[in-house]
């Protein structure tokens, strides 16, 4: 019975996190330090730096 309750809570939690993921991320990124860490981490990922960032800024990569 306890296992069923834990499983139900896990499923409900996953659905709620998935439903409100952007609101949760925006709330976390309002903290300046966490935003700076997220930006510095994303700039280390080559795909983000080479593919996504130029499309956001309207520049093409050569």
C-alpha cells in the first residue's frame, strides 16, 4: 500500500513539474548568481554556442 502511495505521489509530482517547468525555471533564474551560472554553463556547450546563439542574435555562422 505504501508503495502505491509513493508511486502515485511520484507521478503527480512529475506531472506538476512538467506542467509548470517554465515557471519554475523563470523563478529560479531570477536569482542573479544562478542566472550567471546558467549562462556560463550554456556557453561551454558547443551546440548552444554555435547553433542556437547565432539564430537568436540573427547572425550566421561561417
